[in-house]
């Protein structure tokens, strides 16, 4: 049972345009969400996160939107650059504030290709 | 500040063998988690160590075991290797249990023949 779903395995956009990566989740107990970027042969790199008490978080070209009622979050990259080409993973975190047994539940990833 | 490092980068084993993977956490981080990422899948949580004790476990059998040392580095041990254990094994560290963001190493790619 996939609790975190990234329904688009791949996405292709032109350089300079907006990239929108989507993520849906099923467990309403998730209280923190993170996006990671992964290049081949490297470990995931943290990109941006959002707490469930917020609906938007922005960091430079990256913005994450959270719609709790729809159990949906999205990552917007504006403007997209060729160096953004990578696999993007959405991850959700579950656990008490003390962090006991807090673990990340991951989606399957979306491969983004930004074309020059 | 040194990031998370893992060794070895690649490993080939045969069924039934045992393997030990190593991870050095980022400086100042006392919590280490291990993940298994099969081809085409997202990472799956194996277990987490906090101050040398296991502090949470995913849906993996007991032949997956771990250790954390006083310097917060960690080992993942897998006994009686099976073909399905072939995967990328990722180690992630963070400053403490209350910290949300985990920082990942480059991973160890294990192939079981």
C-alpha cells in the first residue's frame, strides 16, 4: 500500500519555464513533508520541506504548496534550469514531536528533464 | 563540515553470505537511519539508531541488524543474503530525534548473485 504517491514517473519542461511536481498521500497523520532531489549514483539531497501547519514554503526558485484537505502537495521550480534535471522524491514524516520512531515514507519519484 | 559518508560504494556478494555496510554521520548528528532502495522504488525505512540504541524499525526481517558507535557512526549488517537484497542502501543522519531533515550519504550498491 503506497502511502505517498507520485503519479507522474517523468516530466519534461523547457528551460526557463515552470516545473510542477505533484505528490499525493493517504495518511492524514503525516505532519511533515520533504522534497529530495537525487542524481544518479548519489544519495538524495534535501531540497525543501513544509510542516503540516503551513500551506506554503518558499526557498529561492523552489516553492512547496500543501493542500491538507486534498492530501496533496506540489513542488514548483521557477525558472527551471538544466541542472535541475534529476529524480525528485516526495517524502512524508510520521511521528510525535519528540521524534520517537520518526521515519520517512517515500514516493517512487518523478524524473524531471529540463531541456535547454 | 563533513557530510555523510558510506563505504564501500559497491559490493558483490553471493546468496547466503553476510555483509556489513558502514556509515559515518555528519558532524554533530546523533541519529542515523538506514534505507533500502530497490530499482525503480523509493527508499524503504529499515531502522533508526539514536545514541547507540535502535529507535524504530521498518518492515524488515531480523537478519537485518545494525549498530551505532559512540562517535555515532553506524553499521548495517545483513545475514543470509537473498537475491532480493540487491539494492542501494542509504544512510541518513540528523541532529536529533526532533529534527525533521535527514541528510543522506551517497549509498552502497549491493548486488547479490
